[in-house]
C-alpha cells in the first residue's frame, strides 16, 4: 500500500497482489479524478518522487501518467509538472451520470413526490419577509465565541470516546430548568433528549411510533416538512382544519393514532389554540389512546397577552410529546433542538437517536448549557423580543392600513411571522402578486403553499426576523404594487 498527499488529500495507491503495476497506478489515479478527490488544476507528484514512494521503477509511473494524459485526464506542462486537466472532472462526472448501470438503482417511488426543500438563496433579497429566519445581527456572537473557546480547552476534549446519545448532561439539565420556568413544561434532565433541531426530534418520534400505513393527522394549513417526513415513513397523512381557536378536534378522523400540532403559535396562521380546544384535544388523545406531538417552535417571542400553558403541562395521561428548538431563538445553523417524551417512549427514542447519528456535537451543546445557565439566553430573548415587537407592530400597521383593501390580518401575539388572508372582495392572483414583488426585491410566502387539502386558502405570510425595521414600510409598498399588478378582472 502506498500513499501520497495531494493538496491536503491522502490518495491511497495499492499495489498489492500480482498484475500490471502501471495499470494499477493508472486505475487508482483515474478513479481519484472521477470521484473528485483530485480536482481540476491540481498538481501531481513528479514521476521520480511517486516511484520512490511506491517502490517501483520510474518508467512504471511514467507509463500510467502517459495513459492518463492521452485520455485527457492529465496534462503536462514542460518545466512545471503534471496537472489534472481542467475539463476532465466535468466530462468524467457527466459520463458517470449516464452510465447504463446507474439507471437500475432507483429510490422508493414515494421519494419522487417528496423533493427536498429548495435551499435559501445565499444572497438575501432587499426586502426579506421569509418566515422562520431569526436576525443573525442580534445573536450575541462574542459571548458565544467565548463559550465555544471554553468548551474547546484541552481538558474538555481529552476523551475520544463516543458520548451519550441523549446529549450533553449539562445541557439536558439546563433545558429542563429553562422550559420549566419559561414554559411551565413538567420535566427533569433525564426526560430531555437533545436533537439536531426540531426536525430530527419529530423524525425520531416518527421512527418510534409510525408504521407503514398508519394514519397521522396534521394541521391544515400546516408545516410542509413535517407532512413530508411522515409520508416518507409510510404514513397516510390527513389534514385537519384549523380555525380561530386552533385545530378542530371534532374534525379528527377515526383511526388516527398521532396528531402533530403547533398550539402556541399555529404554523402558518399564527393563532394560538384556545384552552377549550387544548382540553378537548387532550381528552380525545386519552379516549383514543393516541399521541400528540406538540411543536413549540417560536413562542418565546411574545408581544402581548399571557401565554397559555403548553399541552404537555396540562397532560395528565402521558399522551403529549413536547418538541422545542433553538433555531428561532438563536440560529438555525446551530442545529439544536430537543424532545421531552413520556417515560414509556424514552428508551426507544434513545435507541433511535443512537442509530441515527449516535450523538450531537458536545462542544456546541456544552456552550449552550452555559449560555442558558449564565442567563445569557434569557437576556438575548428579552433583547430580541423588543426588536421583533417593533417589526411586528410595523407590519400589522401596514396590513391594517394600505394593504387592508386586499388582505385581512390573522391576529397573532407571538412568533416571527404574521399571516393575512385574502379579503373576501379581493380578486387577486396571489402567486402573480408575489412574482411581481420578487422582481423588485421583495420575498414573502404564498399561504397556498402550506395547504395540502382542498379547497386551500388564499393569503400571504410575512416573516419579520430577517428584515430590518426601517425596510418594512418600503417592502410592504413593493408588495402593494405587486398586488395591484395582479388584480384579476
């Protein structure tokens, strides 16, 4: 076995066994170009140097290089050396994509209907009303950097063992205290499982509870990634309508064993679930021996009214799984969330987490534990809430002012977005309006994109985490022009 480092990459060249040594060197360098380990423009070692490393004659290495040059994978420059051809990687990948054998390897058919969510564009629009994005400029970067540095000290990373799948013990305890005080969630450190965001938490719950053919209920309109996730597990997903009080419990079909809800700040409409509906949903779950997955994704930011208790704290039958996330309070890139489940489910969830990715990043988790315990999270939320409250107020003023002719605000007192339905008298093509607005640098969400059950709803969702206060009025003005251009008739 020989090895040579190129541009920081160890390219393994094995000469074990009998056979043509030049052909073996050729094949392994050829494969390294094909799979991208050797990139266009990278310089290969001189034939004499590589021959010495591999303990073969220089002519053997030269023969392999000459063949690769003849086939267009390498190019030689007199006095400079031998390099990967600039065109070879693109041509090779194209050839590999269209190889006949590759057509026989197909994903399960359902994945054709479950495309990945398109990535956020790296360059944000001028007026960015996308939902679910916190303001990175509010993030306490210097404090976070100090905490990360502390976690990277030699004593903290001395162990090279795999760690506890449930997460950093200090973070589990900190989360239990935090949600106990701020959200009245009844839990202890042993009940908390740390995850890579709320999406992984829900995925673990689905793995443990959902069988192919199971019927799962979600809110309609609702959060599309969760609907797709349950479908990927083979579930039959049913939408249950949402009104001014939240999920219509009376409309849950028979045979449902799991319901996913966002009761504190319904996604996308923003309305909280009333206490009467919460009580009815808990009674339904107990009566039907069903499970409720409560996603409390952004209710930390509250601008008026006292928050209602979460379903988990009202539950006396052990039917609620509580899911939380730090993607909205801090940053989505940290990928930190958690799940609090009844004791009967915890062993299975722990096993599912271990099988999924073993455990999360202890450095980030340790930093977050101290961030919470030192009071920095609470301080950050207070600061951010003031900023978001001002933006919320300005958007509400616009929706109830200039835009009232076409849109009707759905009242919401928490979170990072608001929703407005199309006014009954308005004849507007919402999709066309948003296309017009996008041309002038304004991006928002079409409510129809969150509806999966007919007849759907017409409206617009406006996030205010990513847009600055001074840009809101101008951004809403762009939206108004887009709506005027999309009036039908």
